[in-house]
C-alpha cells in the first residue's frame, strides 16, 4: 500500500545519475525502473526478444510499454555490445553473466546513493506509475502497468487527491472506457455480466432485451440473434460465449438464456443489472450501469458515423446531421458540440471539420500574422487556403480581426497594423 508520504526521487538528481551511467548496467537498471516502470523481477528476467527496437516497445508477458527515446538508445548500445553473449538484457560487464536480483538491487542502490536519493527500485516504479496516471489517466496507467484500475486507485488515489480526476465521463474518454470494457469482458467471460455487458456494448441491445433473451432467439446456424424488430449478427466472440453457456445449461431445459448459476432458475432484469454494474465498478467504471453503457455506446456509434461523414465531405453543418440521422435541430447541435468538446471534430463558426484538417480558431491569428510578416499583405483567398476553411468563413474571421484592430484592410487585402501599406504581395 502506498501512503501520502510515498518516497519519490528528485527528477534533477535522477537525470544526473542517468547522464553519469549512460549504457552501463546501472544506467539500464535505473532507466527501466524509473522510465519504464519495470519491477526488479521483470528487470532481472528481461530478454532481448522482449525488446522490439522496430516498434520501440517493451513486450512483456502481460503488457506492452512504449520505450522512452533515451531508454531505446541505451538498450541499443547494450544490444550491439552483448547480444551474442547472452539473451538476457542485464548482464555484468565483468564476467558477462546474468545478474542476480541482489546484484540488481545493489547496483541501483549505489547509483542512487551517489546523489543522495534514498529510494528503492519499488519507489522508482511507484513514481513512474504516478507520472503515468497524472499525465495520461488511470486507464492508460493500467494498460502499461498490467494492474487493474481498482488496484491503482487503491494504491495511489490518496496521493493524487485534488490532482487527478478519478472518474470517467460517460460522454467522453472513448479510448479509456473501451480499454476498461475490454478488460472487464475478458475477465468475466461467459458469465451473466460478461454476456450482458458485451450485448449492450457491442450488439446494441437494450437491457430489457438482454434479460428477456431466450434460446429460441439464438440462431447458432446463421450466427444471429432474432429480436422482434431486428436481427443482430452475434459475431464470433458472442457466438462462442453463448455456445459455452448453452453447453452448460441445456440439461436444465430452461428457455431463458440468463439463469442463476446456483439454482438454474431464470433471473430478471434487476439481477442482470446488479451483477453487470458490480463487474463494471470492480473494473474501474464506477458510474456505469447497463443503461448508461447503452447510451454511451450509442453515442460512440453516432460519433463514428458523423466523423466518417465529415472526413468524406470535408466538414459538417447542423443540417447535414439532421438529414443523416433524422434528428431535430437541437439534437444535431448536441451531437456536433459533443464531438468538438471531445476533440474528434474542430469547430470553426457553425461548421465542424475533421480534427487536424483546419487551423484551430485559437491559432488562426498567429498563423495569419506569421504569413503577413513574411509576405506583407494577403488576400482573402490566401487565408482560405492557409486556414483550410470556406471563403464565407474567411470573410467573417477577417472582418472580426479588423474590428478588433488585429488587421488592417487595404482594399480587398489585409496587412498587419503599422505595416507598410505598399508592402509586396
């Protein structure tokens, strides 16, 4: 358990140590512990086939960790020097033998003591974990550490109180939420929670449809679930999981898919919801229920449709969404603004562009100023091409910049305030 007084090394001191120990065993040990989060056991057992120089990743048994550039450089030097000597990364310069765990700890301690750092290899790993949480969030830290989000929160929640938002917003954080959902369904397998969560998330089924599902609606021959108003392609995973459940339950001769494992009796929607919510809480999604999961998944599917359409035609306006999804004006605005807030679309005026395809509004003046410093004067068309927006939008943007005194209009062209009116184009 980590307390509020977790021992964290001084960053400047650590950088000095790493500079001093470039590609020595000490340098490898401290870099892998402090910059990659490896435990002493992982350090001691690391082999060269787990170091992927092409993708710049460490390939551990339970996770993949991106290599920091300085770590990759250090490992490359050791690899070129010792790859024919041993398959183990950590070997002694003298004797060329793999190190024992005690050797690893001793070398690390001596190097850390040289800068007065009274911390252990475990402290370095904890510091790395805290930095990952602070910089990238709980889900990413779980992904690269191999630990469950609930374990990380139990260890480090008090350390980060007031510094890190510990809740996932239902309307955003797509990659983080999906990662947690994948972990949950993998752990739950063909349990009631595993099936229900997958059906709501991936098959777009409603909780009531899930709880009421019967075996005569499950068509293993065609791979479909037949609901009263639609047929759903199960996919290979769901077909396999339902096959496992069918093999367990067919002696019961019970028409319902969801039954209690102890009694074999059907379970109702409330019970399906409770066990599913419990699994999601345990997996780090405290604010999710089956109903909020359905809403979140539907929003993600809508977002994928809209972002794909924006990519296809270059941009979206409210009317495009109303026509595409058959929704009201307010709902269309809500969808577009949610995608802009989550960073999936860039809003410029009333038009929404694929992220990265246009200059963001907050950067437009800087980009125009840089252009005018170089060229002296510019036309509206030049700024249309520069900002990747429509002529109408460029007209409005330039008009407001002139009104604020940021630009001066000269006929049909624009220059910076105080610049020579006869500047060359």
